[in-house]
């Protein structure tokens, strides 16, 4: 990987952490380059994987999140597409498992309440 791509990836992590910090996660912090595990700390229960590269294979991202998954943890992949800078971060795509999305939507009041499954 070129130094430019590494720098872009690390910069993207910092942008995501700053966005989270400004939007309800005051302790969000980028982990820096080369650290194993989540790319953003300070958000208990959430495993962040930030990707800023061409040719991203979604199944590999999901496997990476799944391999690190802990019980009660929510794995989220944030993707910085080419041509999308810091000013457009609110529209960067985020990916999570469908089961996690459905659980979040139901907990937020969409669909039937989760307690109706019991």
C-alpha cells in the first residue's frame, strides 16, 4: 500500500472520530495507524472499521468485523468513497449486518417492538 493511501486511511479514521465526537460520542478517538482492533475507541460496545480505499470487497470487511465480534458489540464499517472528503462525512456509507440493523430499527420504534418476540 502506498504512503498516500495509508495517510488517507489514517486521516479518514480521524475524521470519523471527530464526527462521532461532535455528534453524541464525546470520548471518540482515532486509534492511529497499525493498531489491531477497532479504529475508533471511546464508544463502548461499538467496533468501528474505517475503510478509505479503492476496490473494497464488502465480504472481506464483514468478515473482519465478524472475526472481531464480541457478544453485545455492534460492528460498523464506515467507507470513505473516492471523491468524498471531510465536508461530506455525514453522507459516507456505513455498513452493518442486517440482523444488527433490524434490531436497531426495532429498538428505535420501527416495526414491532422487540418484546413482542418473547
